[in-house]
C-alpha cells in the first residue's frame, strides 16, 4: 500500500483476520511459550497492535501466504 492511500473496510477486516491467523498459528505451534509471553488478553491485544503496525505495509494476502510457509 502506498503512503496516504486509504484502505477499504473489507481490506482492513481481511488484514485484521490475517494478524489473528498469525497469532493463532503461533499459539498452536508454541503453546506453552505463547501463554507465558501473552498470558493476558491485554498483553495479547497489545502484541497484535504492535505486529499490525509493523506489518501494515504488506497486503493481507502476503501475510496469509507467509503462514503457509512457516
């Protein structure tokens, strides 16, 4: 996405779903460590916000595809 470009609510929802799927894969792969790090809903929400901010330059399709390869 280009700087200053608006995204549709549909694309925003797909991006949020991609971040949720990323964290689901982390949870399933690293169960004990995941809960040790993200033990509360507040910590999990903050982590998702930080990751979303870092990954916002990538389209949701890129994030989804990366989950297949990890």
